[in-house]
C-alpha cells in the first residue's frame, strides 16, 4: 500500500510519527505525500530515508510544526514547505543523522 497516494512510499508507522500526528487535522495521505516530496527535494535524500525520518519521533515533532501553521489558517502545502525550511536550518548531531538517515 502506498497510503492511497500514487508514487508515495508508504508509512510503516501510521499510528504515530508524522502520519499519525496529522491524521486528526489534515488528510494524512495528502500530507504524507507532500511532506515526503518536500523533504526529499530539500535534502536530496531518498524517499526511504525520508520515510524513516517521518515515521520516527522526529516525524511527530515535524508534524507538530506543520500543524501549528495549519492552526494559523495556512494551507497544507505551504505549512509543510515552511516547516521544511525551518527544519533544514537546524543543526543535528551524528547520532540523529544515523538514527533517521537524513543529514
């Protein structure tokens, strides 16, 4: 299954992580596909690496960042893109990079 979105790699943690966090506030399939593509484009990482990150606790935190923009009446794609911009400005250590596979 591909979360109902053509071309999107499926979440393996639909009850938690990014997918689970956005479920109550946005269409999780659409949000998943938009986040996957936006993060992959911004980082150059594979869809599989992005999936690991979005399925992790960091995906849950990323979703919280997206949802805070949604609660401010922002549209979903824009909220995701703004969250990606904020997150790519953050510095991470080697342990986090190894855990989620995204530099």
